[in-house]
């Protein structure tokens, strides 16, 4: 990490030193406030990145256990495609509810302990899923409940991670770090696919849940002993020099969002979280307009990208199993994610290089998102035709690999716009993505059951991608708006 970094918004970051921010008071005088945020020194940053990489890996192992085992479980419990879609989509019902809460709590008290508590919880529910399945004859209801609970417990993970990175990493390195986290997620999917294929062949689907639950619990224990135990993480809230002015500013913010259109009221939840991080707004109305447009583009694009990714994660194992029944599961459950890992790291590296060479942050975010959503949509559409197994594997691998570029695009854009409350805002936009993911995953099951074809599903996903990309290219921005 650089010893000294001067950003374009008038503040200087010193490694290990407080961040000094200039805030303009109502009388025109300039006062200085000290944020109690300290960047990680490099040795400590390496430890955190390694542990968060492994944590992201195990999180996705746990998340993918059900999709990998869905075909076997559907056969055992006599589920239809609609039933499978509802069970798989149940995760996103729970995932919607804790995103904002997780981000907000992480912004206030630090994301470290939130990550730990979250991991312990979903490790337990993962290991307990087979027990629930055999608890009674109402397996469908119990598995849906287990997926909802899994979503609730995992919903705080990435908002907490985003909050940590926005507070502890300099701007130039955030894209690369988030790409490392993304590659951890892809490694988790790869391991879930490989491990799941092996265990389904030699043992039973229950063994996969037991194994992943145990490993996740072990990670939480090491995380606590190595990095969390005895650590003081709660950031102090900055003092406000003019509480009256701040109260007036908040009132003007809120009154602005009582008016139509509907998007204004939708964003009021996000802006309320941002207000808790702000101290004074010299022009609340103009700032609100900036936040509305920039956050709207970022959130809508993230919603489209996330819902497309969630649908592919949930249904690709079933697509290959039914379209190519003679193909080896270990091949199509591993190869795409094997491609995704170096792709994610490469995307983060490319974004950092471009920024360091003088390209604007906003332009780099849009370039990365173009490959993530635009170029990948071409390969999604190619899946709609009559394809061989090898062709389908290539197209899916290209789609998954390119989609990882989003980690250096819209996924990190929230840290550009409002790093002081990135966890809260990321939680809100991840809620939108999870809700749309719920809709698309369930709708995909219905479309497959009714049309007996995957063409409609792939066409719908490509349309979602292109629409979200267009909005981001036109309205996206990377200028900080929370100061």
C-alpha cells in the first residue's frame, strides 16, 4: 500500500494515520475533521486478504451445496422443476432481509465481528441441512426454510466485506482486492462442483453438507484466534460541530424523497444510511440529485448483474445434467469456475493498471462492466441454439469468466461513490439483486417446466444484462458523493 496517496476530492491518506477531511460550514469557514479510519499496513492486509479469500470460498461452497445436489434431492424427494425452483429461490428470500442491516452495522461497529458471527451461523445451518431433510415428511417445506435461513445468515457477509475494504484500502487497490474476493467465490463454486460430484458418486448428497459445514466452522475458529480475538474494531463516529445545521440538512434530504417519482422513495432508505455518515451538506438538494442519478445507475446495474449470476449459479448444474446426461459432472461443475479464478484476478489487475496509467476511475469501471455484461451476453445467447457439450462448456466458461470483471466494475463502484458508508449502500443494492434473483430463479424453473426449453431462460438473462449495462454506461459515475 502506498505510503501516501492524494485523492481528487481534497483529502490525503497516510498509511497508519488518520484521514483528514475538509468540511465547509454554513458561515463559509473551513474546518477539519478526523476520521477514525486506519488503513491496513501491508503485512496485516495480506493476512486479512488471505482469510477473506478463504472465507468467500467457503461461503460459496455452502451456497452452492443445494444447487449441486438439487438433481439428486429432487429424485429422492420427488420434486418437480417448479418445486426445485422454489427451493433454490428460497435462499434469496432470506438474502434480501439482512443486506442493509449487515452493511449498516458493519459501517457503525466494524465488519470484522459481523463476518465472524455470520460464518459461524451459516456453518451450523449447512451442517444441519441433512438433519432437517430427514426430520419429517415435509421435506419440501423444511428445505425451503433451510434455504431462506441460509440466505438470512449469508446476507451480511459481502456488505461487511465491502465496508471493511472501503475503510481499510486505498482507492487504487479496492478493485484488485474485490477481484481477489471474487476469485475466492469462484474457487468456492469450483470446489463445491468438484467435491459435490465426487461425493455424489461415492457417498450421498448429505456428506457434502456435513463436509462444508465443518470446514466453514473451522475457518471461523481460525479467523477468530488469528485476527479477531482481542481486536478493537468499533470505529468512533466523527463529532459534528453543528447539530442544528445537520438536523436541518437531514430534514431537507428527507423531504426531497417524499415527492414522486417512485425511485426517490426507493433511494430514501439508502440516503438515510448515508446521512448517518455525513456531517454537513453545503447544498443538500444538488448533492441529492447527484446521489440519485449515480446510485440509481449503480444499483440497477448491480441488480441486473447479480440476478443473472444467481440464476446461472442455481440452474447450470441442472442444465448440463439434463442436456448432456452422459457428460461427467466433475467436468462441467469445475471447468467454468477454473476459468473464472484467473479471470477475476486478471480483471482486478487490469483495472488497477488502467487507473495508475491515468484513466479515470469512472471510465475503468465502465470498461470492466462492458466485458462483464456486454460481451458475456453474446456467449449466453449462443447457448440458446443447438450446441454440443464441448461448445456449451466453452460458452459457459466464457460467460462465467467474463462476468467476474464486474468485481472491478459496478461491484466496487459503491466504494467510489460513498466509501464512508459503503456497507450500508452495498447492502441495499445487494437486496435489490437478491430480490430480482429470487424472481428470476423461480421464474426460470417455471419457464423450463412449461416450455421444456432453456432458450427462453438464456434470452431473458441476456436481456437483463444488456439493459443493466446500458444504464451504467449512460448514467454511471465514480465521483465521491458522500462528502
